[in-house]
C-alpha cells in the first residue's frame, strides 16, 4: 500500500471516528463515509490530502439538514 493510500485510510478513519463522537453509530458513520466517496466521485473530485476535510464538511452539512446517507447521495 502506498503512502497516499495509507493516508486515505487513516483520514477516512478519522472522519468516521468524528461521526461516532458526535453520536452516529459505527454503521451509520461508515455509510456516511461511503456516501461521501460516491458524492466525490460524482463531482470528479480527486483524492487529494484535503479529500476527507471536504468530506467531513459535506457530511456535517448533510447531517445538519437531517438527511440520511442514502438520501444525501440519491438526491443528485
């Protein structure tokens, strides 16, 4: 696994752990991370070092709007 791949995995785990700390279950946190990866792909976003920073902002906004992971991605 390359350094970039390892960083991606670590940053994803940090995002997931943040979601758990704010009250999401492990399963729901994983679904949110999956939804962000799908949304980012739809947008053509590359996996830069800021990928999960943008993901966390997007996920937090979706949660604030009371969307589910499936609804947040499906509305596109």
